[in-house]
C-alpha cells in the first residue's frame, strides 16, 4: 500500500477493478483494428426506441436547468406499470448506482450479504465496500439455482439477500418453485433485493410475476430494473428500484444523490417505457438469435449455459480472458470471466445477425 492508499478504507483498496467492457472509440484506439462486433456488455444492438432518442434530443433545450430531482413523471409512469405508488419507486444512475445506494444505506461493517456464484460483480463488491461479508452460493453444475445453499444461508438471517435472475454472467432464471421457496423462507430481518435486469428476455414458459408475488407478502423487498438492456438505453444510465414499503424507498430517496438521473435520461426513459412495440421487436430478434448462436456454439463443441437473457456463457476450454483477448485482437469484443471457478468461461452478448456471424467467423479463425 502507498501512503495515499492508507487514506482509503482497506476494503476498497483491496478490491479488484471492475471488469468493464470497452467503449468502441477506446477499443479502436488501443487495438488499432475496426470493431466488427461489440458483444462484451450485454447492450441492445437495436438501440432504444426512436421516440426515446427524439425525447432525449428535445431535452437539450433545458441543459441550463437542473432536472426534476424527484423524477416524478417517470416514477409515476413506472408505478402505473406495476400498480404501485410512485413513492415506492426510486430512480438511479443505472441500477448499478442503486445497488451501491442500497448497500450503503442498509449495511454496517461485519454484516452478512448472501448472493450467488457466479454473480454480477457489484452484488459482491458493493457489499464488501461497506465492510460487509458476501457469502456466495455456487450454482449447481447443471446450472440449476442453488436453492438448498441459499435456504441454508437464509436460516442464518443475513442482512441482505441479493441476486440476479436471470443470472449475469451465466443466463439461467430461477424457477417459480425455487422463488416461492425463498419467499417462504425469508424473514423480516433480511432485505431481499431481486435484480431483474434481464427480465424482459425470459421465455414465456419460464416467466412469473415476482413483484406481484412479493407484493402479497409483508417482507422488505426491492426489485431492481434497468433501462440499459431490453430498452437499449445503456448510455443514458438509468435504472429503478421498486420497493415494498415507502419506508424503504423513502430512506433510499434521502440518501441518493438528488440529481443522479439527468434530464435526457428521464425524457428518454419515459418515451422508451411507452413504446412497447419497439421493446417487443428488439426482444423477439434477440431471443431468436440467442437460439441460433447457442446452437452454433454447441455444434462447435462448447458447453453453453442455458440462457434467459441477451447473452450466452460458454466454457472456452482455456483461460477465458486470454481467449477473449484473441477475439478482441480481431475486432470482436466478448468478456472472459474473472471469477473462480469460471476462469475458463466467456460471456458473449447477442448482437444482430451480422454481428453474431462476425463473432462466429472470428471464433473459427482463432480456434
Ligand atoms: C444483473 C445486472 N444488474 C444490474 C446491472 C447494471 O445495469 P445498469 O447500471 O446499466 O442499469 C447489470 C449490468 O450489466 C447487470 O447485469
């Protein structure tokens, strides 16, 4: 540790850097080759609704003014969609911002968080940043949800249970039966944060309404959503939390950065939410390509995790980061996973037909 690192909390200094995807401009600068397919950040290749782009453009006439700190009209629209009160909704600068907000407002040093392995990095690191312990329950080899381990961990009354379904980076969604078992086992001492970033990509046969189910309980819970994936607004940075009680959302509202969500993001999100046709078009194309790409990877001999998302996770048979680096040098961006025991796995987002073909062509050229 240098002297200056001593100024910072040990939990932060000791953390690994976030394994972020690379922006296209930066990629071209660093690698000196054109980007054929950016498939490293689970973005939506069809982008947002044209109405969202127009709304964001329109908002620029207001750049001199602060946005509405309460994001009131957007929260009302979201609340309408879920039949909740606007006061139960909290918006953030992406749902990543909300993960950090929830942890910093809820956790004290030494408290326990339960999540899964593999997991979306901030579910673990966000807890550790607060000095909490993150217990990770590993998925089974067949990629079924580790229900027994989670129930066992819940019996010790952790402060927070946070996991994503569908899971990032692997892709499977929890079954309704396992979800019900978790809800039955939860007690009011544990805040359940159910991260539904990829909910729109779930096949109808696997779908259930978690918010409606949780709404029938008296438990403390939060469902996390984002406009970054199915709505194609990753660059706008906007997500939201649906909270079981106004006492939960009210505390988050007090602690959040008041202008965390900018005016263009608010305008774009409102318009995107209203354009269900665009959403359905993008999701249908992605889901169809997911099946094609999965088949293409399987026929090449790769083991691919079942996916209810806009990405696939496959065992590349060597170090995942080295493999992804070979793809990157030829213009295809994917993500090698850095979490034990998945160091041999690579996550590839579902792109357009052309991008997926480019990925397969480059994959064949490096193997
Ligand atoms: C499971 C999960 N939750 C939350 C996020 C954060 O999304 P954003 O901050 O863009 O809303 C991501 C992004 O990849 C994710 O995979």
